[in-house]
């Protein structure tokens, strides 16, 4: 299992079961990842549809498979009330590097009681997102840059081959010597 940093963006919740009879709920969230626990601010008076828009960072160092998100209602008198919880699997974010905002079911006593929206980002210890469009195979790196429309391949021995679809040119570099072919000009240079 990879090691690195997990960033959790806590968006909002909808349709939570109201825990109060006379006043609006004051929900907050406790996020737990193994022994690490983080607590959101209280969404005072926001009731069953609170919004937090907060980011939390966890250090992942072993075989963590999920995080638990518990929603609580802050009470000024007495103990806080448990609203419900969601279990968020981490397999996808550890494999892809990022999971865009999505709703997860909140349950209490095995019954649905609302939803909570989160997004996740994982950065490995090496500092890269696991889900970047870059693959490495024994000295050969292949990378795809969709935004620029180019492909670049790097092979062992300092050889690099690059294709830029928008510019219509091919370029190869062999140990410091560059060979390029420009489709628009039809010339090769070495």
C-alpha cells in the first residue's frame, strides 16, 4: 500500500435527520483515518443541510483502506448528538490520485439518513499524484499531456521522442543530438 498525504475536502451535507425539536442543528464532522482524527468547524444553525468547505490532511503510511466521517450535532447543554456516519473507501484515490467531489450515504443504525459530499486527493511520498498520466517502465517514461496535445516518450540512454499534434512536428533526441521533422515545412534538421 502506498505512503503519502491524503487531502480530504469536506463540502456539504444534505437531508440529514434533525436531532433537535425546537432549534436548528449545529452539525460538525469528525474525520477518522486509523489513529488520526480531525474535526471540522461547527455549521451553526445550518440544520439538515450544512456546508463546511474545509480541507483536512492525513498522513498515510500503511495499509489504510478507508476513512470514517461521523456527523455530530453540537449541543450547548448536555452531550453532542450522533447524526450519522459514512465510510469512505480509499482504493480509488490511492490508485487514481484524485476522486472528484461526490456524495456518500450517511447511515445511522444501518438506515439511510442523508448524504455528505467529499473530494479526495492523494499525493505519494515521491510528491506526485498517483493518477497522473505518466507511466514508468524500467528507465522508460511515457507521458501524455492532453492539454497541450503532445506525447513524450523517454527511453534509457538519453533518447527522447516527442510528438506535438498541435504543432505538427516530430522531434527525437539521441544523446544530445536532436532530429526533428516539421510537417508544415517538410524539412529535417539534425
